[in-house]
C-alpha cells in the first residue's frame, strides 16, 4: 500500500513563553515545500499568538488537551471550541501523561475526542503500554483495550489520527526497536480495520517516543508509520525541521 501523507506534530507540553514564538517563525519559514503535514501544539497560553504567527503557512497549531464540555464551571480547563476560536486546527487527547498524572480513563479520552470533533478539530488520540505491561507480554491487549475504549464511533481519516506512544519511551531517550514499532502499528491498523473497514487504511498512525533527528529517518520509513508525535525535539525549530525533512 502506498504511504499516506505523513503528519509530524510537535507537543511542547508545559514549555514555552512568548519568547518561544521565534521558533514558530523559524518553522513557518522552514516547512515551505515540506512533503508532510506539520503541526505544533504549544501550551494554551500561546495558541492564539502561535496561530497568528503561523498564518499564511502550512503550519498547523493545536492544543494539548480539551475538556469534554463546550463551556461551564470547569476552572482551569479549556474547551475544544476555545482552541478552535484561538486558531487551533487540532487537539491531542489521551496522552500518557494525562492518563497517568490525571488518571484519565478511556471513557474520558473518548469524550474529549468527540469534543474535538464537535469543534471541527483534528483529533490526535494517543495510546500506549507501560514498561511493566510490555514486559508482561500485554502490549497488544493494552492497545486493543485503549482503542476500543477511547476511539469513538465515526472515526475517519479526516477527523482522527492515532498516536502510538510506548509510555516507557516518552522523554526517556529510549526508543522501541523498529520491529516493535512495526508490530504495534500493524496491530493498531488491524484493530481499526475490524471496526471501520477499508476506511482504516487511510487513518494515520503516528509513532511517538523519543523521536529525534538521529532516528526519525528509520522510524518514518516503517510500514504503517504515518508520521511522528514529537516531544522534546519539537522545542527547537532546527531539530524539529530535521525530523520533518525525514518524512515523506
């Protein structure tokens, strides 16, 4: 099967102030002619400014999380509609740091995905196993359960991207082997096909887990790897652009 157009998305996490917008300027200039779709998800405080800086380019700006509701008494939360109003085009839901630090279950991730759709955002939905689960041989079972519980009915290539992030490889410098990545992505594709039929062939599956310029080329060439969700290496435009350049 021909490669899908890849997506390289950067997640700045809880990093960045107004001074960091210079990286957006550099990315805007650097992605001209890129063969992949490119996105940055800065902290919520920077979404509007980043979107304004990225205007007129192919660089998409998104949010790192959203609340299931469109509005209400939810102090400190951000609605998907607010992200869209600020100029965001996508939102990450179900990141392992949200699942672990905030105890977010699959049902909540599912509701957040539906909220993203409601606001017209592309949803990047994250799944992945812990080190203990992998050592116990439970990787496929965990991925299947997270897909079943987190991905709403109606998921399509137009509204959803799946990001496979082995929890033990996020921010640790460790990366799953190419064989492990390929096997996990093939399993995810098969489970999506069971639910969504032929349409699953067009749903992009990203790999995330200490992706950096030195390993991006090999990872992005693997079957069923349709891009990358990048953490630390997205904070500097030069590093992130090197990963974008490796995408096809």
